[in-house]
C-alpha cells in the first residue's frame, strides 16, 4: 500500500489535508505523480512544477513543499506539502 499525504498551509496553520492511497502495480514515480494529481484535483489547484530544489528535497526526505514558485497560477496559501507516509 502506497500512501501520500497532501497538506495545504497558510501562516503556519494547516488549512486542509488529504491522504491518497494507491494499491496499483505502477512504479513509485507514477504513484507519486498520480497521487499529486489527485491531491490537486481535490484541492482544485493547478499542477505544480517540479523544480530542481523540489526534486532534491523529495529525494532526501520523501517530503516536498510547493510554493508560489512552483505554480503558474497564483495561490492563496503559503505552500502545498506532500509526504510519503507508507510504501
């Protein structure tokens, strides 16, 4: 079971969160991208861009923060954080 936790923060407070579960036989990368797409759909967000710094952070900690720099549209929160909580 693969689970990815998506959280939206503003002023150091969590506004909303969701957990996406994936039981498919996809690769880990596909599971991450599919879960991120599901989180963005649920939160009604455009898909963020993976910058080099975001990729490095995710590789080290299985956690990444997407700030305004990662989004084409303007966002009304400080950052979106994703975190792998189970593999």
